[in-house]
C-alpha cells in the first residue's frame, strides 16, 4: 500500500467517524458550521480592527470552536441511548450553538461600529434560550 493510499484511508476513516459521531451532515449541521466559521472570522477581523489581534487568542478561539463538537457528539449519543429517532437533543444543541454563535457574530460586528439589527439579535437570544436574561437586562437599563 502506498503512502498516499494509507493517508487517504486514514482521512476517510476520521471523517466518516466524525460524521457518525455528530449524527450526520444535514442542513442544521451545515448552518452551525457556517455560524462557527463566521464567528471566528468576524472575531479575527474585529480584533484586527481594534488592533488587538493575538495569535494566542486566535488559537484558543479555534480550540473553543472545536470543542463545541463535543456538545453535539454528547447530545447525539444521548439521543441514541434514549431511543430518540428524531434527533431531538442533537437538534436542540445545534440550535443553541447557532444562537450563541449568532449573538457573538453581532457582538463582533458591533465592536467594529457596524449597526446591529435588534430583531435578529432578539431572535438569536430566543434561540439560545436566554429570554429571561434579556428582559432582566432591559429592566436594569430602564430603572
């Protein structure tokens, strides 16, 4: 077996194992991947804009983003153990991650002075499940 063939087999094994562990690649998983990448990119651009770009911070950001896969793997495995054929826990975790990453994307854009649409931020906060936290923050601002 040539070296190229061995590397191809190993790469295929790693990718197929990862796809199995996260419950497959569907539109929701693709959306999460897009949000994670956009959050990282907007974070880098925001740090560059504010002249706070740091390779150490960037690597930690990549490590944190990679660790979000662990949440998805755990949620999918819980679905399998519980017999949830509709991937309820996996999908709920993916939606939570979309909400969290989306809010972070808008925070990064806000740090660069870009206008942030309130209706989208509110929808992302709802998706993340922090509706009570938002109302507490709004009450503190008013009072």
